[in-house]
């Protein structure tokens, strides 16, 4: 497909998805959707010309088209509060985690070439089946796996499930899957040989937040935002895997 890939970043938070994809050099975020005004400050600072929508429930294909926004890729980590083991256990039909239905609606209506969906590991038993069924209903294949930050050299585990979806096209039939697992494995091996197992910033700037009595209350909102964010290095890896998969498929076609 034509690059750069144009990204609609839902549930954007501090922009972890967009930061990781930016690092590939082949993705460009064309719109955010985030309700937290405190997060808006960071998004506007780093992506000053990218519009921010504030309510995913009101965002529609018509709105995007009226604003001249035609995304190729939709990404987002929909709320995990009802799915997380620390929550009430209502699962993906809960009030907050139920916003998956809005993300799904946008994928269905926009029909992106790729979608990347993130949530906590517990989604595997509290909603993954519904996500996959929804995607299958609109003709999308999906690959998924749990990837902890420690897998790519991070100093903590932070295990999260990532789902990569794409339209089920005839050119994919007969090809051994999963595409992204194969590509990501090759890319990770390449990164390990060139950067000792680390991606991009190589973790040197990873912030250590200690649990101490004399904490930093004036920055608690920032810590919360970072805690809710995805790991940019993993998103970068997935973005590079998408690029490589598209190149391979274009050559095969």
C-alpha cells in the first residue's frame, strides 16, 4: 500500500501507539481520540497539527470524511477496567471496557487495512472471543499474542495482549500464518543482533518510579497516564512487522 500509513489513534492517552509507529518512519497519525484533557497537553505538544476528538462514542466515519481524514490503520487500547483482575470482573460488556463496541464500529465503518488492538492479558478469558467474533463478522482475520515488556528487554514484565487484524484477502489464502509472528520474529532477531536485544531508545531513559513515602504528588496525573500507556517499543516492533508483511505480500502478488 501507499506510505505513509495514515493512523487513527483511539483511546490515545499520552500517545504510546503513535510514538511507536512514528519511530518506524512509515506511519503518520492523522487523528487522535482521547477524552482526558490532561493527556491533550502532551498530544498537542508532540503532535501539534493533529486533531483530537474527545468522545469515541460520537466519532463516526461521516465526521472523519467531513474533516478530510481517511485512515489506513486504526489502533487503540480500549479501557481495561472491567477486564482487569483488579476490577469487578464484568468483562468486555462492562460500562468502560464495553467501549470495545465503539472501536469495533469504527473498524467496521472505516475498513482500515490494518488494526492493532491492545488490552490486559485477562482479555484472553474475559472478552477475546467476542473481539474475534466481531472482527470475523466483518471479514477480518486476526492474530493475537501476549507480549510482556520484558520480552524485548524492558526492566519490568507488563504483560499485555496485542491483536492485529486485517481484511481476509484472497492473496492471503494458502499462505502459512501467522504473518506477524513470522515477521516480528525476524525483526526481533535483527534488533538483537544490532542493538543487543533493545529497540529504539534501548531503555536508558526508562523512568524508575519508587514506592516511597515522600512521593511526587504534583506529577501523579503523569504517572497515571504513563501507567495506562502501551509500550512504544512493542508498537514499533509491530509497525515494522506490518511494513515487512505488506512488502512481502506485494512481491508475492
